C-alpha cells in the first residue's frame, strides 16, 4: 500500500517539478491511477486505485484525502457496510463535496481536477465488485 501511495505522489511531484504547465500534475496523477488500475502488462487487470489516487491527490491536497477517508470510514462502518459500494459512493460524491470547499482547502483548479478525475476512476474500478458478496463482511 505504501508503494502505491508513493507511486501516485511521485508521479505528481515529478510532473510538478519537470513541467511549468499547471495541469501537468493533473495529467500525471490521472495517468498514475489509470496505469495502476488497468496496467497493460497485466492484461488491464490491476489494482483498485485507492492508494495511488490518495498519494497523487494527497501530495497536493492532504486535507482533501483526509475528508475522503473520513467519509469512506463513515459510509463503510455505518451506512453501506460493504467496502466496494462505500468506496464507489464516496468516490462519486467526493467531487461534489470538494467543489464548495476549494477555497477553504486551498485547492487550485488543477488539483481539484486531479482529485475529481482520480475519484471517478476509482469509482469506475470499484463498480466491478459492486454485487460481489464477501463472506467476512
């Protein structure tokens, strides 16, 4: 998990250092999540993207990640009680929740777009487990 967080953060921080354009960090973070979720060398069957997306977004907006993980914990423990469903719901709601909080969280538009697109990619990946029933839950 730490390697996935580092992978997302490294992509964004390297893009921010190497390129002048402010949306370079957005593109790098989004592609880090896409590459994690659908890697070519594993026949497009990769991870779920949560840690990579958190690392990419957290490198620029750590409070946004804290809000997302707090919402995920609330949904998982008290509302949905099913991890893929809770993750999908929170990932879809996150861009709507972060939009009015942009100035409070000091989110510039490239960072907001990174968080929004990464969360939607995470939701897209988690929908495959939406109907799966887990014995332990």
